[in-house]
C-alpha cells in the first residue's frame, strides 16, 4: 500500500515537471488595422483650414464658386439710377478732358524749347491748353450740379474744383518772356493733371459705389 502511494506521487511529480517544461502559447496583441494614412489632408498638401473648407465646398456644391465669382465681378446686381449714370458719364468726360490737358501742356513745353523761340507757336499752344482747362472746369461744375444728394463722389468733386482753380492760375501765368519760369509751370501742370485724373478715377468709383453701371459693350 505504501509502495503504491510512492508510485503515484512519483508520477504526479513527473507530470508537473513536464507541464512546466512545455512552452506556453503566446497570444499576439491585437492592433487595429489602418488601411489609410491618418495624416490630415490639409497637412499633406500644405492647405490652411480655410482653403480646405473651400475645397470641400467646391466638391459638394460646384455652383457656389461660380456664383461667388460673378458677385465679385459685378459688386451688386442693382442698376445705377439715371442720375448716377449721368454723373458717371460727366466724370468720364472730365477725365477725357484732363488727358487732352496733358497733351496740350506737353505742346506748350515743346514750344518753350524752340530755338529760335516761336512766339506764335507758344501762343497757340497756351491758348489750346486754356481751352481745355476752362472746359474741364465747366464739366466739373455741371457734375457738381447733377450729383445726387449724398452721393459719395461729392467731396472728391470739391477737391477737383480746388485743383482746377490752381491749374487755371498756372496756365494764365505762362509767359514767353520768362522761359525758365514757364518751364517750371509746365512741369507743375503735368503733375497736377496726372493727379487730377487719379482723383476723378476715385470720384467715378465713389459715384457708382453700390450699384451696377450698364455694359458699354455690344
């Protein structure tokens, strides 16, 4: 009986040793599979969040970009009133006259450079310049009369008025008896006329702000 107990104990000991010596199966860790890169597309293509949003909008709503571009190109769909259209036309006429002033004052400058001095040529050039200066004043005066109340171009028209008075005085001061002084006056007038065109371009934009002018193309 005691021998049987020893035999059983020996077998259990061998079985325990075998179990401990056997390698334990290892379970692979579960890692979630990712089929796509997790890098944000705005980082991949160096797009800002605003650009990324616009790209998405364009994909989902193709018409949105077209309508937005059209709105920017016209500014507004409201047609300018006949009064504003007349003012815009008058300002354009003033700009055209100012370009003629530039040509006329250039002719005066050339006359002053003649050697021997040609008094008739100088007088004709000065007379032509005076005609355009006076015409510009008349156009501007009419623009001030027809400008609708509260129109944004009104302050700019007043600026043109002051400049035109100076231009008139300078034109009247041109003289053949003092070529050096007249040359300086010609240079000043060229600067003034160029500045006047810039101012009237601003006036034109201000006059038509908030409305759409009719197309001049056929």
